[in-house]
C-alpha cells in the first residue's frame, strides 16, 4: 500500500484548493466533505484520544499505512 497524506482544502470556483504544498499532478484523492450543520458528540475519553492523535499529526509522528494495518492485524 502506498504512503498516504492528509490535507484539507476549500472549494473555490468548483475546484478544491488545498492548504500547504500542492499534491503531485495525477495524485488520486478521496474527498470527505463535512456538512456545515452536522455535529456529533464524543465521550471525554475519545475526545482526549482525538486531541492526542491530532498532536501526533502536527508533530509529524505518523507511521506508514502498511505498518498500521500490520499492527491492527497482529492485535486481532
């Protein structure tokens, strides 16, 4: 499985303009659009886990997807 990258963007003029460095030409992307009015609630424990994960992402403490999938397989 090839490495993955997470980025955000905004639709402007019908096209998605991403933040940060541009993706290479021909990059295949999957888009998940949030509904502006949609909200959800999580437990304090899950919120703490999500915040910790975002911190890891900001510090570039990530692992290749294949390593994560292997870790999940061995944990099952």
